[in-house]
C-alpha cells in the first residue's frame, strides 16, 4: 500500500509541474524561399519535435534587422553579398556557413499575355518588349533579385533603355505580385517564384553568365545558443530537404548529409 501511495504521489507531483517550454528556432530567410522552406520546416518539426518560426523578406532587409539586434537563430540569404555583410559584422558563426541552394533568373508575363518564348541574348531590347508598360523588378540597389536583374540587363546591353521603365518592389515576391495582378506586362524574378504563381508564365530565361550565379548561403547567427539549431542546419542538407527544394525548382549545392 505504501509503495502504491508513493507511486501515486510521484505521478501527481509530475503532473503538477509546469510544462517545459518548447524551443523555437527563428529563421530569417529570403522571400523567394517561402513555399519550399515552409515545407522543409514542417518536415523538420515532424521529425524532431522542434518549432520553427520563419520570417521572409528581402535578404537586405533581414541582414539589417539582424544587425539591429533582431532575435534570429538562422539566416538564409539569396546572395553572397548580404551573408558577407553579416559575416563582416561578426553576426554569424563562420563555421556554420554553407552555400545551400542555387536558382535561375527568368522573364515573366501575365498568364494571358500574347508574349511567349522570348529569346534573351546580347542586344535584348526589354524596353521595347514592354511597350507602354513597365518592367517589374526588385529594388536594384539592395535586394538580391534586383541586383541580379540589373547585372543581367547591363551585361546584355539593355540597362540604359530599361531603367526608366522599371517598377521596383521591396522583394521578389512583391515583384511577382505586380505581374500576377497585371499591373506590369513583364517582370524579372527567380524561376522558383514563377513556378509557384499560377497567374504568371515564364516567357524567357536569362542566359548563364549574364549575371552572377544565384546562390543561397545559410548560417547560424552569432547570438544563438539553441541546441536544435545544429540539427536544423544539418536537416537543410539532408536527402529529405533536398527532395523538397528540388521539387520547387531549386538546385541543391551541397551533398546530402543523410
């Protein structure tokens, strides 16, 4: 009887204790990653029991937020420049940095556009193609998608004529929305963005070499102390994550760790 009473008392004591708070990993990620990374995060949470909170924006905005002290545990940029920026300010753990994904730059139009199969090469006249309309791009001074777009148009000799016609957005998903709503007849986004928006179509692909390779580096922030961050970074390089990223059109730059 005494033994049974002791066991019952222990059970009551255990149930009375406050539940241990579930650790949440906060991920700051480039806007273009949203659909794919949401699926990857759901898979990680199911496998590991950890909770992921993702904040999506232009890499430039996220880097500035991290610099200002925003509580991020992981940063995934859409280019090397902004990861270099936080690295130079000692805001990431250098030994965790990996070039994770690649992407391509494409020309899009609304789904019902008469445009189709536009050849893009040297001398490409995007300004003439836009007619009286404007060309949607991400901010060409800071946002990776805009920086890549400017590099491509400059390399192809189209920048000078195109610049006055640009409709610049705060990130690549806002750029995509301009075209999806029919507010601009053309836009320049990543291939993966175009693939998740049914109201647009890809009408041209910018040739390799006309812009720097689109590269998504990932790293843990210098301030994080959460044990599950290392597991999360490893999961991003897993076979399961690779399959998800590739389903959305990303190229995976790492060899799956598992």
